[in-house]
C-alpha cells in the first residue's frame, strides 16, 4: 500500500511539475501579450496624435486654398472692372476722335470759306 501511495505521490508530483511548467509557459505568454498590448496602445496613441496633426495640417491647407481662391476672385473682379474701364475709355477716345475729326472738317470748311472770302476780296481789289 505504501508503494502504491508513493507511486501515487510521485505521479502527483510529476503532474504538479508538469502543471508548473505549463503555468510558467502561460505566464511567459501572458507577459508577452502584456508587452504586445502595451506596444499596441502606444501605436494607437501615436496614430491618434498623427491623425490629429494631419487634420490640423489639412485644415491649414484648406484655409490657405480658400485664401488664395478669395485672392483670385478679387483679382478677377478687379480685372473685370479694369476691362469695363478700358471699354469706357475706348468709347470716350472714339468719341473724342470723332469730335476732333468733325472739328477738323469744320476748320477745313472755315478755312475754305476764308480762302474763298480772301479770293473775293483780292478780286475786288
């Protein structure tokens, strides 16, 4: 009976050692998983920070783009105003040229009349 008990105790001790080895193996795996989890948490935090920085950068770029678009729109409006101004000046120039032409014709007629009058006066003399 003692031998059976000793054999049973030896079996239990052997199982205990095997279970301790399995438990140690599991503890190593748990510690590895804790390290992986901590690394994953750090990665998630870094990704979140990177995401926030990208959002800020995108917002800044959007602001710059909107500012440039506003500048372009203002320049287009200014260009349109200048084009209207040029059209007005062109009309004014054409009107002035027409007036000058008409004045010149009138002066030529007057000169012709004066010449005609001078010729008549000379004929009388």
